[in-house]
C-alpha cells in the first residue's frame, strides 16, 4: 500500500505500468470506482483525469464557500446552446475539472431519491437497480456521524439510523450551526401541511427535514471522492492528472465482427499518448463528456458522427440523447436586515475574520453553515388538482420519450405519486444572478426545483469537431421545448404560486419584508409569470441520462445494459450519472457514489467469473465475436450455429432475452447439420439457458423469488422451507428440504458449516460452484452444481456434516434445493465472521 493520494503529472511514468483497467475521469464516480477495483491487489488500475488536484484549497474545503469554484480553473465552464424555451439565453453548466470532479464543486447536499425512483429503473427492465438492490451500495460509500441529542431536538434533525452506512470513505454529518431562518422554515412548512420526515434517506424523501452533508465533522472540511484514497493510495492504483482523452481505441475482435476496447488515446502537455488495457476501459467522464468521448471514438448516432467527421464504428442511436436536468427558479425576498447572512462573508471583513477564527479553533460557526432546510413535496400538495388532472391528460400525447419512460412520467401526474416531485430550499442571501440587489438591504432565497422533467435534450459533438478533445460539446437541455416541455413550464408556475403561499405563512412571514423577485403582481398575472419563468429558469446542475441503461428497449432505448456494458463493444463500460435512465428526486452525489460502488462490484464479479464485458443489442440480429460461433437472434427466435471443433472456453456474455425464445435443432436445416447433439455448458451459460439441452430461462431472479414466495436468507440469497419430515428422533426431525436461490450479483454466500449432512440439488438457472473445506485449513474442493453431466457438472452434491461451505452463482441466478438429514436446526449452524475464508483458499 502507498501513502495519501499522490497523482502523477508524468505521462512517461504512468505509461511504465501495464493496466488491467483504465478509468477515464477521476471524478465523483471514476475515483471511487478505481479505488474499489484496486482493492484487489492482483489488478493494476489506471485513472486519466484532465484536471489537477485541489487539496488544501479553501474554496473547495470550507463548507460555507460552496459555489466559489464555479466558473474558475477547477470548472470545465461549459455552457448550453441558446435555449429557445428561455428566450435564447445560454446557461452556464459547471462541471468539475479536478481530481474529485464535481464532488469538489457541489454544495455537499447528501440526499437519496425515493424508493419509487429506483424501482422505476428496474421496472424499465434494468434488473438489479431497484431501491433494495442499491441500498447496500449507498451504505457502502458513507460513514454517518450522528448528531448530538441537543441538536436533534432543537433542529428536528431526525433520521433512521439503520439507513446509514458506518464504514465508508465519504464522511457525512449534520452541520454544527445553522442559518437564523432554518427553524422558521421548518415550522412554516409544518404549518402549510408538510410533515417532518425522518425517512429521507430510508426510501421516502417526502416532507421537511434538516439535511446531512458530505462534510467530515472532525475537521469541518468537505468530504469528496478523493476520500476514497486519502488515507492510503494503493500501490496498484496509478492516477495521471492533466490527461485529456481523445478517444477510446477500438480494435476488431478476433472474429472480425465487433469491436473491443483495447486502450485510450490521450493528450498530456501537448503530446499524444496511447495506454493499452488488458481487461476493460471504464468511462466515468460524466453526463456531459461520457457521450462526447464515445462519439469521438466512433460510437454513436451515425448522422451525428458523419457530420462531425468521425468514422462510424458502432451505430448506437441513443448516445448523447435522453438528457434530463432538474429545472430551477429562485424567488428572492427582502428580509429582516438584522439577520446574519451568507452574503456578509463576501462583504464584511470583520465578520469574515471572526468566522475564520471560530472555524479554525472550534470547527464551527458561519464557515460551517450550509443550506440544510430541505423540503420535497408531491405535486398533489403544490398543484391544484384540476390543473394536475389537465396536465396528466396532456401527458398522454407526449412522444419525447420511449413508451416505457413516458408511461412512468405520466403516471407521476395522476395525483397519487409518493415521490418528492418538487424540491424547495430556503436560505438567507441572494442566490439569483438576474436580480439586482440593493446594497443596503438583505435578502432570502426560495429555490424551487422540478425533479422529474418532461423536457428532454441532448449532448453531442459538433459538426466538424472530429476527435478534438479540447472542443466543447453542444449541450442542449431543450428546457420547456415542445408540448412536453410546456408541461414543465406550467408545473413550475404552480410551484412558484405555492412558494408565495409559504412565504406568506408564519413564522417565516415574520422575517420577510417584501417579495422582490418576482413581485406579487407578476405572480398574479399568468402571462407575466410565464415570461418571468422563461427569463429566470436555470439549471440545478443535475444532468443525467446521456448514456442511459436501455432495459427492455436495448440499444433503441439506451447505451448500456444493466451491468453498464456498452452495447456492441467488448471491454467497455460507462459508470457515472449518465447511465441513469430517468431523473431522480434527489441531489445526485449520493446516487453517483452508489452507482460507482455497484459498478466496481459488477466489474470485479465479472472478472472473477471470466466473463468479458460484451453486451450485444438484445433486439437486432448480431454476431458474437468468438469465431467460429454465430448467434442470430430476433425478438422471438434464437439460432445457434456451432462448427465441429473441440469445445473451447469462450467466455462472452450474451444478453438475457426478455421474450421466450426457441432453439432451432431441425436436423434437416443447413444450420442443424452443424449442431452437436447437446449444448456445451459454456455456451449455455452465455445464452442464459440450462446447459443440458433446450429449456430457456427468460425469467428474472425477482420473478422466481415471487413465484416461489422466497424470503431473504442469512447466508445471502433467498429460500423457503418446503418439507419437514414428521418423524423425529430425540425431538429433531429426520430431514428438511428447502428451495434456495442465489443471484450472481450477490457474490459468494457466507461461509458456514452444519451439524448434519446436506444434499444440494440443481433445479434451474446458471451453474453454481460450491467451495468446500473439511476444516479451517483445507484442503479446498470446488464442485459445480448443474445439469451438464458431460462437462464436470453434477445434478447433486453431498456435503458431509462439519464441512465449511460457500456458494457462488456463475450467472444471473441459480435455483437449487437442499435436503438435510437430520433436519436443519439454527443451533446446528455455525457462520463464519465477515471476511473469513479457509486459509487454504
């Protein structure tokens, strides 16, 4: 292991290493992902980051200095195309150009979306991305520091402790001090019918609460993705700063059909370099630059690539599409001039000096105050029901999204959604760039942010750009454009009117002297308010979706599959906010860390099973790049052609086909004449069919769990007891039988041993490997449970009593049964502590 993070500024030094994985982008997701990959000491991981390092910079570290880095040297300083829906205005789009990415620039708010947000991702066909699937990865990224009892009572800083992680690298905490308006806001929201929430990180973010932030309370310093390797940078993790990527190097697969990512071409100090990779390239350049780099590499919409002068390698129409952003407006109010205000830290030297002294000496005071008065509400609380019903009706005609996404967005307008559909934050100070404040007055800002916009845009390289890495892409969020975008404009107007109601309610009304921007006259006139919205809408800096997961729609609906593999390319994934198929009701950073944690888990898992990162389009016919095998797939039929050669251990992952499929074994057909009498295990696992012969497993693990009424098992996986022999000896049944399902994404089950013999029976799904050890020191034996008895698999495995055992599914899931004799007793089971395994392993 090395010491604290020490990125290299020498390309020559970086290129002396051979890499298993190259991560493009050392930002929020990229650095977290790379650090987790490097936890496997047998791997060498490289990171290419365009920016530098910012440790010790006050504008990054000090909580109250949030926003000061925007537009500076740590910011890519992107801007949108002129927005017709905003009167032709261009908007700045900050993105971090620094090690740590945008996690070094953001406002440190730590929020998760609602359970329904992530369950809707899974409902689109992205298996493994529900709330329950993601929760372990949310928790893995964080260490929560509880607040004091006094703070909890004074500021209603309530939470559900079991929802938090306690061992992760990102430190999250409650602020030690708060704005004078904080408690007033909370009480006012209660007065207008919004309840206090303690479940805002436990799957329900509706309500008002005191927010936690990504700040280490021990130092009162921002905690961001560099925290993943601040204590010790692994010796097998190499980071190069100042490296701007031109393209991902794609080479033809051995079969000559598809492409494989074999390296990355980048610029460093004006010189071009290429770094090769043995396993995978992982693209973590963010919602703006991940699609840009894919397109510069020849992966994208064919027309976009041709206009840009980039040779087409992989046609992928959704690259850069599906751009969704939180839409924000800021209402400004003149407030009581006696209240301390964040603006004072910009203008009053005496206040700044006193605040600095308190911060350095006590790690508290004005330098620690963040906007923590957070509220999320469903539209049923903020929009008149008649207006909401009309919008729900209009949403039926929306064509901007595919049918699955459109149905979800429309459903959220039916008045029954449990999601926080609009966020309100109140903080003292003037947050508006368009309002001219008076120097002798003080102000407060009420932000309103739409969480699930109908406006959908795109990010693409420009015509003629080619692979010019320093060219900025065309960012077009298309705010308020089209009939679907006008729904957003109508919703934001209603949210402003509800904001006016909040401001007129006590006790907050007691500190407000006047509504300054917009004025009551503007709010009361629909035409004027429409123009005000057009002139004052800005980004909330939360873009997602430009390399979204395709789900059931495949390449027609997205860019990557549910394991974040780019369609049509081997050895290439995208892991960052761009993979989100739909926007969530939350500030993004906590979810981006969870995506990085899950992405690293899947990459390491796939590496252990030997399956390469390849995900063909699940709708169109295509070739698998492993000569001489060809799979031709349509929506309803699978044809396998295997030439008469010895079975090789090809490990190319074929997608799961959602529709039932048939395998053509007609001996009279041309293809059938070349088919062997059985399907080899390796190919069967790839096609997601049992390898013995010809049943197809087109159901998900969740469907099997529900069908068999399985429940979580302490060993990992799911089970249900199906039989208990009524015959007993010494008050113990002589045998018991269970179903047991283990998902591949769960990894290896917990090591344990039993006081009775256990017989494992294979039923369905991928083969399952049992690791067995007679005692703590071995020897270790591995047995494969599966249907192909001609390829080293067994339909039954007998495990003697007292034998340590652990299971691992080699695919999406495996369903087995186990019989114990005598029957299972909790007292007869011994479970190893976390991380333990036999010494022989």
